[in-house]
């Protein structure tokens, strides 16, 4: 892969001719071509069959001409490899039929499970062959707190009631669980790096649910541990959480190369408050992509003008693309970005 790609240069805090673009959840349900595959296979089959995972990873590369590909997988595959009985149902989302709520449940979870995740390494190799060095491939994993929340709740949650109850009432138990997930996550990201990803992103989607002290103790601590445990050489690490507009100064202490910022904050303002050498990724409200094209263009230009001259800026959304965002609008946004010149 050529290290001169816009994405890698921006991730390393260089100033690029224009900001590179990729979008969280870019390989997904807003594309008709995704459904052509999804209608034939289950989501987990797609993740576990390297050729299919590569087909889906390549959709936004071929149809949208984005500047970085992201591995098609899910943050919950580590939890499944540890022993979680995971299923995905249309309209319901992920479910674990055996939630993890007691010490015995935690003791049953396995670590050292990279052999069960070999299909991800195989997918990465197929994808890299298909990319042929044209653009970088981003690997990823869930942050321990976010993955823990699915295991404890048994699926998605609005208020994370059981998870937070464990943090508050049984902190030692929570730490046992988080430590196991962190250990598996370090191995898993190192497996992806060894297989050939060019960057990794850690998704802590639900960190915003936590109070500052709890974020520090139960999330930040483990992300820090993961980042220090990576055989990263010069592989950039991106740290994402919903809540980064609040937690960014703390996230920076774990020394990621890039922090992915949600849309609640002025991107330049937050970047200036971060230590030098940390790039930012963000931070368009994904709902803008529902709006009229005139608005989409205006909002992208507004963000880019704000960031003009600022090294280390990758365009992304503040969170993932929603499944019902019109494909045409996403395509238009990328055209607007690609035409932009600093
Ligand atoms: O970004 C990409 O295009 C790469 C693929 C990717 C998926 N999930 C595919 C997926 C990535 C990076 C993820 C990460 C992920 N998975 C996160 C963190 C990102 C974020 O948005 O905060 C989380 C919280 C999950 C857990 C998860 N997976 C949920 C809650 C759901 C169901 C609800 C939903 O948003 O769809 C999934 C399923 C899932 N993961 C789908 C896809 C394409 C939909 C599967 C389908 O029904 O077709």
C-alpha cells in the first residue's frame, strides 16, 4: 500500500491537498448492492465468508470512490469468539442468548481466541488483493466498554441499565469482564495488523452514556491498554466514541494518531485543544445527508473552510450512515469533497 495516500498522510497529521473522505458504515444498507448480497446470506455468514466480506468491503470503493476502505465485519465478533451466542435479526439488531451478568458467566468466557477469528485475517488478505494498493484498508474492533454493554444487556440498549448497575455495584466484576475483553481485543487487532490492515479504528459507540469518572475508570483505562498493546509500527490508530466532544482530552492521553469527533462540537476548536500530532476525523452530522443537495454542499464547505490550513484532518460523519439515507446524497457528498481544493 502506498503510504502517500491522502488518508494515511492526514492520519499522520500532515496537511493534504484536500481532506480525505471515508464514512462510518459506508459498506451497508443504504446501498441497493448491499441488499443484493444480504438477501442471499445472513449478516454473520457475510462476515465469516472472506469472499463475501471482501465483496461488501469493495462496494463503497467501487461505487463511491472513497479514500479508505473499512473491513466489513462487526464489533461483536470478538464477543462471539469468547463464547457469546450471537445472532442478528432484521429490525432487532444483535442479540446474545446467554448474557454475561455473574462471575460464573465471566469465568466461562474464553480468551486466546484468535484461531476462531482467522476468517477475519483471511478476509483482510482477499480485500488487500482486490484493493491492489489503491487505497488503505482500515481494520477495527469495539472498545471493551461498548462490547461489554452488549454482553451484559444481551443486545442493544437505550439506557445501559444493567451495564451501569454492574459498574456501580460490582466494579471488580466489571473489571474482570473488561480485562478479558481488552485482552482479546489486543490479540484481535494484532491479528488484523499482521494480516495487512493499514490503520485500525477502535469503536466506543456508547461511551457517551458514562459519567466522566466512570468513562476514565471503565473505558479509557482499557482503550489505553489496547493502544499500548498493539504491534502498530507505523499503523495509525483512530479512537472513536460517541461523546468524543466531551472525552477528547482524555482520549488523547491514550496516544491515538487520530480522534474521531462527533458533531456536537466545533472541530477546529476541539483540535486546537488537543496535543500537537493528534489528527481529527469528523464531524458532519449524518442527518445532513438527508437534506437537499444545496445544504449538503454548503455544510461540507462550511466545515472545510473552518479546517482550511489545518494539518491532520480526515472527513467523516460524526457517527455512521443511517440505512435510509439516499445513496445519491452520499455519492453527491463525496463528489463535493473530491472537488474541493485547499
Ligand atoms: O462501517 C462499515 O461499513 C464496516 C462495517 C461495520 C458494521 N458494524 C457492519 C454492520 C462496522 C464498522 C460496524 C461496527 C459496529 N457494530 C458498531 C460501532 C459503530 C457504530 O455505528 O457505532 C456497533 C455498535 C455495532 C453493533 C451492531 N451491529 C448493531 C447495533 C447492529 C444492528 C443495528 C444497526 O445499526 O444495524 C449491527 C448490525 C450491522 N453491523 C449491520 C451492518 C452492515 C446491519 C446488518 C444487517 O441487518 O444487514
